[in-house]
C-alpha cells in the first residue's frame, strides 16, 4: 500500500517561491503517474500539474503555467512542485496523488500541505 506525504508548505509573500515535496513509502512510485492538486476554501479541487512515470511528460493548469514546475526523482521515490511568482490566489491546501492505472484514477493521496500567499 503506497502512502504519500507532502511537505514544504507554508506562508510566503506574493512574488515569493516555495518547493513542495511528496515522498512515498510502502511501495515504489516509478510506475505511477503523479500529480499535484489543490483546494482553496469554498472551491472545488483542481489539478495543478501532472507528470508521467519517467518525468519526461508534464502538463499544467493554465493558471500556473510558466510559474510552477513539476518534477520527480524515482531513485528517491519523491515528487516535487517548484512554485515561483506566487500569487494570493495560489493559497490552498496542496495534495499529491498517484495513479497506477490508465485512465488515471489517482487511487493514492497524501494528507495535504497548506500554502498561504499573503498580498
């Protein structure tokens, strides 16, 4: 059973940067498509970015394209989200998720890490 744990969230001023990490235990992530999601208060959860099993394929939500970068290190069983030029509207709980299957099902989820961007 794969377990995911996010870290790296916190409070940052607008224009600042944060790097989120998602570490896996209980199994290897090398065969999983992975993604970052976020959910702000009163809003639906949205997919921020996703990455293929080797890291060569990535996709981003329009709202973060050019500012966020998703990556993974399969040797460390860890995924990352580098967030630059942060805006107050990026404030949310960020979750990592993993899917072993295609179409993606995201059957594994972390507990989330809070990111707060002050204006």
